[in-house]
């Protein structure tokens, strides 16, 4: 029996919701919990979180350098 693909219909919306949950509930940041809540694969969750954190880091470095 084939498993149903867990590809979200609107990936940008899901990414935003995952990041909101990630920062709103820091004590519940296990991939398994996020996976159960949003019904997406842990691989996709890791990608969403890492991309968002990289973007935040770049933005903070850019702000620091622009003040010099």
C-alpha cells in the first residue's frame, strides 16, 4: 500500500505557520511534534527551519554592517 504524499498545497503558508509555532512554543520544538501537527515530513521541516534561520542571520549581519 502506497503512503499518501505529504506535500502541502501552499508551501509558503505552511513555512510561515511552522516558524510561528517553532518560536511560539520553544519547549515543543521536536520534529516529531511539528510533523504531527502540520502533517509534513521531518525533512521538509528541517529545510524550512534552516532556510529561515539562515535568512535571519544574513539580515542581522547586513544590519550590523550597514551601521558601520
